[in-house]
């Protein structure tokens, strides 16, 4: 049965722990570098997490509580610091922090590669 399986996170039959690990590592790399090149499916899988983290980082709670919420979503401390540094730039914006630009199809399997970047 497919109960509680997010359909947009199906990475070729991977289990839940591996999906979560992929999302966490992609989000961490995104915040550390500012943009990443990945497949279309993976980009759409992490956009929600990125938006949620930026919303938390620019929210009204204390700095300590923001860090407590952001840290489990990314692997490295540098990524969590980057989220906190990026958030003030979007203080007047209500969502839509990322842009997905199609680049090309990958040679090996034909997957669509996209560039995911901050607006």
C-alpha cells in the first residue's frame, strides 16, 4: 500500500530515510552555494522545504528557536547560518523565493536538468 508516501518524492523506489536524506543534502547544498543544478523532480521536491525554512528564518520568533527549527532540516552548520543570512533579504516578500530554469537533458538517462536559484 502507498499510505503516507508523498508522490512528488518518489525517487525510483527509494525508501523514506533515503528520500529524506536526499532532500536534506540538496537543501544544504542549495543554501551553501546559492544555486544548484539538479533534476527537475528533485528540484520540485525541495522547493517547499526551502520556502518553509526562509519563512521560519524571517519570522517573529527568537533566534534560538529559529536555529532549533532549521538545524534538523539541513546537514551542516554552514547551511543553517546561510539560511539565517539570506532571510532578511526577503522580509517584504511573501513566498516564491526560488526560480527553476530548465537547462538541458542529461546524456545518460535523458533526465531534465534544471538550475534552482534564489530570486
